[in-house]
């Protein structure tokens, strides 16, 4: 996000919260999965 986002034409949207989704029920700890989602908006050119 630090490298790609500034060059992508998109920016983080501070008006919306980040979202974390933990998909780790019924699996061993080493197979747990977490999605970290940051809302973005298209930058005005």
C-alpha cells in the first residue's frame, strides 16, 4: 500500500473505517487467514 497506492490513481478514504476479516474457524492456527481491507477512492486528476 505504501508503494503501490500513491502511484495507482487511488487514495485511502479516511471517511470509512478499515475492515479486518478473520477467517480462522475450524482450521489449525498455521492455516488461519486474515483479510485487511482499506477503502479507497479515485483521485481527482
